[in-house]
């Protein structure tokens, strides 16, 4: 079974721009969660989607948003990028709330 | 408020010896714990989990122990191999918010040949 895939793997953007990251979960997995990893803050939860609905949200500003499509693929969007948004963005999928989440390789976002 | 803590940022172990990685938590509502392993520039890989109804779970070279009264869990790797060198994270699902994992800060394990 194919794992979680994320595109693109690397991205360089300028302050003020917006960015969209994509995640394809493992086949059959309906829950998709997004995390941000930075050296200072570690791995922090952004939001979770299940059946196209945001079911849970972390403590991030409204510039961070996401959505999920009917095939469970998910996208996250960051608008008005700031230097502090430079991070590794990780997507994880699971069947449902059964806790074992399987992570993709991440998208490394650099904001200059 | 760091609800899951890994107080050792790094650990160095000789190949063939035991590696013990520790994790403490403060929220008594946590009832399930997971360990992930992460290489640089890759996503975390799920290793092993434990439910609060157990105090031990074993999978090959990996064993996780849970001490609920101390709010402490540990991951034992025996024997340690150079390929085990990575950052290890413990994590817990936030109570009643499945899909949200709270991660510790990670411990970087270095296994020397």
C-alpha cells in the first residue's frame, strides 16, 4: 500500500505571498492531520480533517487554513507568508480516531 | 504548557547495548501513547504504541514501558544498531480530540559502532 505523499517537497516563497501544500493520504484513510515542525517549537498540530470537515484545530492564526476533498486528499494554505512560517509541514493520515497516524515526508517551506 | 516532555535532548549509546529513551507527561487524561522515529528531512515513522490499560508492549527490539502513577514512559531498544540513530518522539492524542497528537521535544539517539 502506498504511503502518505506530499507535494511539493521543497518550496521557497517571499514574504507576503501565499502557498498551497498538498497531501494524499494512505488509501482507505479518512482522517488527515497537519503539523508544523520548527527547531524552536517542535512538532505542533495545525488541524485535522475528516470526511471533508475540519474536526479539530490547533493554535495557529487564521492565515493557516485547509480543506479536504471527497477522495480524502487534503490541502493546506498559508496566506500572507511571514519569515516565521519557514518550517517543515507534515501531513499524517489515519483510518479514523484510532490514533496511529502515518506521516508523509513533509514539505520544507522557506520564506525569504 | 508542555504536556509531553522529553527532558534529554540527546543520547549516545554503543552498538549492541540497550538504549533507553524517556518521556514524561502531565495530563492524566492521556490514555494512549505512541513513539515515532524521525530521520532528517523525512516524516516521523510510527514505531510502537501503548494503551494505558497495559504497562508494557513489545515489538521485536522495541519495548515501551508505561508507569501511570509516575506519568512516565520509556522506550527500550535492544540491541541498539547504528541504523537506529535518529530523533525519537513520544506523543499522546489529546483527550477527546483524536487526530491531534501532542509531541514531546524529541531525543536524538546516536548509536556508535
